[in-house]
C-alpha cells in the first residue's frame, strides 16, 4: 500500500522532493565491470526567503569546462552544474530569482511554459538583456502547476547548447506525493555539426544522449516504489522517443487522462511519467524516422532503474486527472503560422525571417483558433511564449482527451489546430524549438494588445 501524503502537510516547506540518494557503498562488481555511472538528479536550489509564499533563489551563469561521456565541453552553466539547479515552488508562490551574469556574453533567462508577465519573459524586451557582470531580478507569481524550464533567450542556440538550462517545478498541493521524484534532463552531446543544423539528416545512432549529464547511467530505488518522473528534452535539435511509458502529464501539468505507450519528446518539450517499480526497469530510446514516427532498429537503453530490493509492482497513485473531451473545433481560423524551409534554404515562419517579421496583433482576451501548417521536410516543435494552448487536432485527428501544451511537435507536412486565449498582454516570441531553426529565422511575434 502506498502512503499518499499531501505536500501541504509539511509546514517547514522543504524544497527537496522525496528521493533516495544513490547508495554510497563501494561499487558492486557489476559497476566495476561496466563502469556505468550512477544517476543523480540535478541539485535543488535553496529557498533563501523564510516567507512561505516566496521562493527566492540566486542564480549565476558562468563558464564551465566539463565532460559528458568522455566528450569535453567548453561550456556554460548555471550555479556550476549542468543541468542547472531545479527550482521548486508551489502554485500561488512568488518566485524571485536574483540573476547574475558572469558569462563573457550578454544573456537573459526565459521561463519556458510559465505564465509570466511580458517584462519577465527574458526576451530582451521590455527589460533589456543582462550584460556581462550585470544582474537582474526576475520576479513573478506561479499560478499553474507543471514542469517548466529555464534557459537563455539570446544567442539561444549556442548558450543552451553549452549547458544553460534547468527545470522549474511548480507543485500542486492537491496532487499525491510519490515515494520518489526524479528530474531527468536529456541533452545531446558531441553530435556532428550536421545534427545541429538539422536533426534528421544524420544517423540517429551517432547522437550521444545524456541524462543529467551521464551516458547510460543506473539508478536504484526500493522495489514497490511509485516514482514521479519529470522529463525535459533540453537538446537543441534532438528528438527523443521514450518507449513504453505511463504518461501522466505534458507541458502544462496533469493530463485530462493518462496515456500508455511510446512518447515523443521534442526539443523543449516535457512529459511526466509514473513509474511503478517492481523489479527494475529500462528506459529505452526508440529510433525515430524523418517523418516523425517509430523506425526500424533496436531501441537504445538510456537508463537502467534497479529495484533494490525487488518487490511486487505497486498500484499507481490517485492522480486527480481532470477528464474531459477536447474542445470541439469550430472550423474557423483566426491566425495562421506557416513553417517552411530546408537545411539548404534556411527556415522561415509565414514566409519571413526573424527579426524582419509582420507580427499579428490580437486584442487581450481574444479566443483564437490557430492553424500551424508545416510545409517542410523536417518536424518543428511550435512554441508560444506567455501562453498555453489546447490542441484541437493534429492532421485532422483530435486528441483522445483535452490536452494543454506550450510546445507541440508538428510533424513533416503536418497540420496542427490549436485554441489559444490571448490572456497575457505584450509582444511574445512564437517559434520553432529546434534552436538552429529558430536562430535561423523560424520565429515570429504575437502582439497581445491590452
Ligand atoms: Cu524555450 Cu522561446 O523558448
Ligand atoms: Cu524547426
């Protein structure tokens, strides 16, 4: 029987999720034989504010030379770790981040997926970029639970690639607490330059995937545990398809209903998984085709979870899924985004190259049906800043249950229909989250007039 504890029952507000740290006993013979690293979650940021409604952290970006799976990286890091520290708060909290730029380059911090005011979005306006040696305080309220993330939004392709990313967890006190929680941040390292240009032109087996900076690590947890996994694909361009998962949440918190099977995690996307660990499990990467579907070929192991000691597979937790069918598509279209280009020709949105764009202007509160048409031979994860949207359909097929996202992969020649309420005033970036595509120009703006 799994004890269900409510997070709000803890008056001291620890920022640490329940988790088992890896055993510190000497390496077992198996460890020595294979030299497989032991997985650790990213460090958790310390809340410096005693006020229970405020989470205040300090965050410094600085150069860091590190190594991933034997591949040397002339990197950048938040707080000296890649991934950066996990920031953890609860719905209703105010997050205050005292940011210092110790990089040789200007930078910003963007809060991907969080409902922030325009000035806090890290876009470079209306608050300017943070110059080398500069500081800036980001401060905003967190109204939605979910697994969000933070990363620079200036020379994004290179700054994120060097290691500037971390997870922002917003907990809902009404959700059950799992026996353990594990933040998994995936990134690709050392891929040939062509893979950075376009994720589809190279043999996917050439890409080295790391999880929390480790290649093919192992992790152990007592059998009988239910583990809540918060997974982020922070890769610039690499598509991750994780086999055989019980998915409980996407970008914007718990789903209306859970799904089982393989899950595609596009660059910038997050999913949450429930692992019921009996006698261990393997997390496998499925090969993925150019067209955006499962390919032939053996899955590659990303992570081995050992049950120590093994036990019977436990029951799952009583997640408060909202239920509900998707909103019916009214059939009208208010805004269109067209994604075109190729590795040779470059990448465009609506036939334009950022920053030379014609930004659509909508009124605050307008309910928009958005059509995103991919007329190119590559997939593109479409992301809107400052807003969440509901997926009405993908290639004419409505999702089985209501699905709220901030980043959605639009496959090759695919068509997404989305419903978005323009509820956040300001000028918002709207772009593909394959970062070489975005930096190459596949980006526009959405102006929400107050
Ligand atoms: Cu992850 Cu424009 O953002
Ligand atoms: Cu793209």
